[in-house]
C-alpha cells in the first residue's frame, strides 16, 4: 500500500460508476477515469482497469459488479463477463476473500430489489458453487445442474411474493423466505459432522460458506421441515366442505382432542414450530403443491399457474387467521413447564415437557 493521487485512486476502484469524486471546494463531480458519468448514463458495468486485473486485485469485486448490475439493471461489458468467469478469478475468489465478505454481498443481493437477477448472474458466470460451497461429503450427491433448480425456485417464490403483496411479509421474513426458496433443492441433503451426526447441508452453507448468523440456518431449516406438514394441511384448510376431517395425518398423535378441533390443533402445532415465519413455509408449500398443468406450458399458462397458487396461499392464510392462530405463539398458556415439572416431581425440563406444554395449550384453546 502506498500513497497515490486521486486519479490513481479512481483507477483502483471496483467500477467506473463507483470511481466518481465530489469536490467540496467547487461543488462539482469529478470523473477522473473519463467514463464514470458516461457509463452511468448508458447503464454499463465496467472496471476502470482491465477487468481481470481489477478482479484479481480484490476478487470480491466480481460480486459487487453483479450486485450493482442487478440492482440498477445495467449490462456487463463483454470483457468483464469473460474475466468474471475465468478460472483464475474464481480460484482467487474462493481462496483469497473471507467468507464473511462473501456472505455480506450475497445478503445484500437477496435483500435487494432484484435477487433473482443477481443469482441468475452468479449462475451464468459459473460462480454458484464457488459462493455456495457444500460440505465435501453430502448425502445424496448434488449435481452441478442443481444450481438451475435453485434459481428457478427463487424466481417462483419472488414472483409469488409480488403477486401476494409485500405487506404480507416483513423484510426479515421475505429475506429468509427467499433463502429457503434458493436452497429448497437441498432440503433433504445432509452431511455427517465429526461425531457422525447428520446435519442439514443448509446449515453448512450458512455457517461455513457465507458465515451468516446462527439463527439464519435454524430458521430456514424449520421452514423446510414445515413443508410436508403444510402440504398435508392445505387441502383441509382450503376445502369448501364444512365437515371436519376425522383424522389429520401430521405424524403426531392428537389424543383426547375433539374431532371438530383436530385441524385447528394440528395447524397450531405447526405454527408453534415456525412461528412468525409460517407464511414463508406456506408460500413455499404452495409452490410444491401438485400442479394441474405440465412443465411445457407457455408464458400465459405459467402466469395463470402463479395466479392459482396465489389464490391457494390466500385461501389457506385466511383459514389460519379465521382459526385464530395467526400469532398463536404469543398467547399465554394456562400451564407452563414449571407447573408440569412440579406436578410430575421433575428436577429439570426437556423436550417432553415442552411437548406437553404445547399439547395442553392447544388442546385447552380448542375447547
């Protein structure tokens, strides 16, 4: 590192559109590369120096180029596209850039206004598996082509969120819903840790590949685990038949629960698992819900299919709200874990006590 002139500094920036200076003395913008303003006007993503040199100087600039290109809808210079996809730059990105910096850029893309376009660029530039590295011993094996399915799920989830209306999701709910959609093809993929324990590979992606906060993989995994249960409940919640199902197959026993309350109790248990992210689970479940059309449908049919899935989501959401379960986790139980431990003379709690607290809570609310 050495001291340099303002012009030298401008040429060492990541992109020409980020190399502009504001002169506080004259109140004017100075374009020391001679093309920053022009590239802003024409909508181009260009590096001040030859792109390969710029990227090798700091490989994270590849992801910054993608983020700005997606955010503003700018096009990449042809030479930049070639450099971003070359092996030297990909190897440098994998070896020289900290996972924390990579994770920050990806999070800005997912939280931004064009997450699908950003992930499409990453896939097209063959950077997907550089960014989202998997554990070397995943089960079952993940194919290279899986990246296309990841982006396709993200695209569908993003479009469905737009149809439903952004107000249904907070920023954090939308962010983790999109991550859950992007990693949907990995929901059944695991690896074994040092103790032989099976761990969802989504956990590895967040904690090792992106270095995100621990709560992110926990939430996404909960969303993924809720999908099969939501798929079981959707036809019951959206049925126009007023009769209650005799049984609700949710992989749990609903002992001593009246038939008329079994759907409500089963739904309540599920919402207690995912809490405020239940709409994310419901949305992804509607994407997995059996389709009436085949995969060769044209654009208009695809749009109709999304409209149908929006209506399915809305019907299930309305049913959950009408059951009084929208924020069921905020309701106060009649008995708590301490009460149960006292009655049963237990010295410590655990999963069984938590299960009985939930069971008694929902059963009492259904009566």
